[in-house]
C-alpha cells in the first residue's frame, strides 16, 4: 500500500523484509530527518538480523516516482576543486604525479626518477593517498581502455581519466550535472543506465561511486552493468560502510545515513552477496578511510543540531580535528579492518 497524497510529501510503501536475503528486518532508527538538505518526512531504518547479511534499509521505502522531492535542494554535483596556485599546492601536485607514475604507471616512461621518489611521500599521509587512489578510480594506466562512470556528476574525475588516456563516457540522472560535464567536452548521457541501450560487451571498466545506495533495484542495475561489460572487464563499486567507525560512534547522526536518499546501506558481507547475485565474480575488496574527514564534520554537526532541536545543519570547513579523526580511524582500521568509511569492491565478468 502506497502512502502519501500531498504533492510536497514523498510517497512511500511498506518494506519490512531484507532486499538481499528476505529476512524480516528489525527496527534500528526511527523519526530521522534530513538535516542536510531538508527533504520532507521522517524516516526509519531497519536492519537485517541475519549475521551473514546485515543490510540496512528504509522502511517505509520512498516510491521511486517521488524521489525528485528528496533531491530538490540537493547539491547538483558542482565543481569543488578550486585551489590557489600556491607553492605547497604545486609541491603536492608533483608528489601526486610521482605517486601515480610509480604505483599506477601513468606517464611512467617520461617521469623523472626524482619525481617518482618524491611520490613516495604520499605514503606518509594515508588519508591523502586514499583520495588520490579514488580520483584515479584505482585503475592502472590503460590508454586504449573504454571506461563508463555511472553517477558521474560534474565529470571532474571522468575528465581526469580522459586526460590520463582513457576513452570515457558517463551517465547521470541530474540534468544540471550532465550539462556541467558536457561543458568539459565529455560524452555524458542523461537518464538511467538501461535507457542508454548500450550494446553487449562494450566497456572495459564500469566505475560506480556512491550510487548503489541510492538505487531502488540494485540487482537490476548490476545486471545491466554485467551485460554491457566486456568478458574480462572490471566493475569497481564504492559505497558507504554501515559498519564504519563513524556509524559506530555517531549512530543515528552518522552522515552516511542521509535519509531519504540512501535507500540501502551495506555491510561487506551484504555487498559481496549483492555483487555475486548480479553475476559478477568478486576479485578483491578494500575498506578505506577516504571520506572520514567529511563524515566526521557532517556527523558531528548533525548530532549537535539534533540535540539543539535545530533543522538544517551548517557543516564547517575541513580542520585539524577532521584530519586527526581520519588518522585515528586509519589506526583503528589496522586493528579492525571493517571500520573504514567506504567499501570498495573490485569484481570481474
């Protein structure tokens, strides 16, 4: 039964059972509000009690046709990398170049030895190294590779991959983001993956970052991705980790919940099973601290706003506390590898 008749209300339907294993869920959080972007409604999360799964999901679940209301005030994937051309910034750029050459093979033949040595400095800051790895989609150099990014936003990462020699395409459901990406000279399409009607066995790599948790039918998306991926191709999927240190400490104030846009949140076990059911073979998994700084700042702000009875939160700029938090989380991940903020799955066809 679908609930919600007001035009400014997100319609919902009951969703008592786990999407992955079918187990009846148990209440986890209730009466959650969107303090980030002001989407209407109060929301509840359920958790699958199956120890081999542990999926989190919204119940009631928003109707897909009403989801535009959840994104009405959402950021539209604007360009965010605006840095002054200072000496520290230029030096950091040289370190990145050297790191990408010695680890991933980008511009390796033309890279000077001293710059490759300089790139080793990246290992001194695990959080920044994770940023660089993500921004290259964890992919080694492949000048002839055909890459598709789903949920490509403004195309910043896609543009970087194009500059690194990849043949790139993108798909996004946000028309503003698509227009922004196209202004960069990128081949980016508006709509769903299925609506693009790509041929079978078309791409070498499909990259999907922070998209699967927004999707009503993840298996349908993965099935279409499997169809258009070449035999021997690779799927790289990034999503929040529901077992992260941030969630453990901040609980219902955790930034990763992001009601009502995050429909499902995964444990590593649940995500492995989902990808397997999508037809893929899981090759490797990573649990990273890449997004820990932002998660800390936003979660702390959400917690303070909830305690003060305020609505929308104001998130501060990155600061030393956030840097310390990320380093602490990295240390904790050495003791318990499940505590990082992001799950990264590498799967093959």
